[in-house]
C-alpha cells in the first residue's frame, strides 16, 4: 500500500510580472530621494475612502451588501516591534482579478504621464492625481502585503517587494469579512511613521476631511482601578512587607507601633466606607439645554449642585450635628428671611458649603444662573416664561463659617441693628455674584460696600451717599417690635 504523506498541501501561489510602465514607476519611486514622503498615508487613506464610497453606493440599492460589515471606517495600526504599519478599511474590497489587474498588470492611463511629470520636476505629492497613489507606499516600505475580501469572491493575498513581480494566493489568515488590509513593512530609516504623534499630524494635515471615521489603534499603559476588596487585601499584605524593611528599635518602639496600627485601621476604614462621587464640569453654553432634557445617563441621575435638593452622603454622627446646627441657626434664618422677603423664597442651613459663608440656589425646576443669563440675552424672549422660571432664589448659609456665627450672635442681640441689615443684604448680594447671578442695582451694592468700608476705617457716615442708602433702607421690610426711633435710624 502507498504511504500517506502528512505534509501539508502547498497553497496555490501565482507569480505575475509588473507591466513595464508600472515597473519603471516603482523603480523611480524607490531609487529617487523625495523629502515629502508623508503623502503615502494620504494616498492610502484616499483609496480606502473611495472603496468605502463604492460599497455605500451599492448598499443604497441593495442593503444586503453591508451584511458582511456594517461599520464603514478606516483603521491605522502601527507596530513598532514588527516595524509594520497596517491600514484596514471596510470598503468594497477586491476580487482576485482586481488584485492582479489593479495592482500590477494593467497600466493606468496616468502612469506614463506621471513619470514624465516627475522627470520634468513635478512634486511626488501629485501622484494621486494620476490614479497611481497606491505605489507611493514604496516611499516608506520595502515590502507591501495586501489582503482583500470582496463580497463576490474569496479572500486573497497580494505581495510584492517591488522587484519586478508580485504574487497572489488565497489568504489563510484572519478573515476580513469585507474590505482591504494593507501591511507596510517599513524601511529602517522610516520608522518615524510608526510614532502615534507623527501619524496624527499627517492625518490631521492631509485627511481630516475624509467622510469616514479614521481610528488609530495604539497600546498604552495605564493605572488600573481596583475594587475596595482588592485594595483591602493589598493593605493587609503591606505591613508585612514594610516590617521587613523597617529597622527594629528595642524598648522605644511601642508607641510608634500603636500609631502605625491606628493609621492602618483608619486607612482601611476609609477605603472600605468611602463612596466615590463623580463630578461633571459642564462649561459649554449648549450644556444648559442638554441637561434639561437629559435627566439621567446609564441609569445614573444627573444632579445639579447649584439647585436645591442636593443630598450628600452622611453618617449618623454628621446627621445629628447638622440637625443641631439647623436648630441653632433657625432664628437667624427667620431674621434674614424677613429682611430679604421680596428677594428670596426661603433661607436655610446648608450642608454643601465648605469655605463660603452663603450661596444662592434655585428651585429644582427653575433656571440655573447660566441659563437665566442666556435667556436674558435673547431679544425675543418670552417675558411670561422669564417670570416663573427665574423665580425667587433660595439662600443657604454655612453654619460653620465664622461670619455666620458672628452674625447670629449680633442678630439675636438686636435684630433691628442697622449694621445687621446691611450685612445681611451685603451677604445676599455677594452670594448672588459668586453664584453667577447678576445684581438688579449695582449702584446700591456699591454704596453699601462704601459704607461698610467707612465703618471699618472708623470714618463717620456724613450722609454724602444718602440717596443710595435711602433706597437701600427703603427696600428693607419693617420688623416687628421696632420702635419709631429705630425706624428713623434706618434712613440715613
């Protein structure tokens, strides 16, 4: 019986000679020095764009053409280890006949014309205008491999080192689905085109108006975010490792050891209990319109920090402390509400403030400061909408701020003190400005600041700016229990 050979069958490889004019063109490109070699990337991306256009046009009449790959795009993959640059598109692809005819055996009408133009001193960057842009790949590569899959044919591999011939064979590699993959084996002196920044610059310079997405695939190292449990496990291992490196000190290390244990416990508790809050800074004008419609994203509710109803995570101890502060500052909130009756809807104690003494927030469904400013700038704004959307503001005070504590003591001692009224109004107006709102009467605000400056410098108020102060005092509501003398004293 004849022996059965275990040797694999050789893949059918066919060798073709380049058409004479194409061979001359490739020799000219390879052996002549051109400084503007970056145009190869422009030409290959342009060819990919043409292939994508063709499949898109065919899909208009036959949508099934896109079943082999619906996403139309171009990928660029640099590989520094193998010194290759790969371009992949999901265009129409090429059959075996297309590979043989388009990439070697049939000369384009512009081939000879382009060679004549080059010899006459034309720039290499004009190569695309003559329909032979593919061969610009040999400006930077000494070997080019083209793998292509057309809907009407199998996947084939074209390869050439520009030595006067090329080969075509069935591609046993990774299936493309549909499209073309070009692998450039870069010359030693052209490795710069494998750098991410260089590729981005060339694409931005020559191909930013391509109508399809161009994706650059690169590898990067980044810090990995680990879960709380993993972090806790690492923390358990760290003391043992640290102990090996820490020199031992006899008889005096007991207190230090206790401190280290306390710090380790505190760190573990923080890692375990800390809740991550993600903050989005939305600074573009269009963001104001977006967030009105986009109430939540990916199951997460979007909450504005400049509106009422903000709930921050608190433990039981913090909640008790906040309730005590609310009760402590309730009289001051009532006094401030009476003084600012026409300007604010309510005055409350805040748990969102850290450094500021107070701030202005809007109702849950009202306009933010930025939105109010945008709407006021509209020439054809709806005045009725302005009325209820820009409703009364809410003033929140910081109970831990020394200004508010001093104001509380002063107001509880004499709520009819003129300086208390000035301070309350001044705090309200500065809160308006710091929260992004505008003042209705900047002149009154300026006069009030001038009077406080005089008070700080020990200068007697001689009534020079009385007109402004009279208006400011007139805006203040009359307080219960105030006698005639104190009322007269309000008007400077």
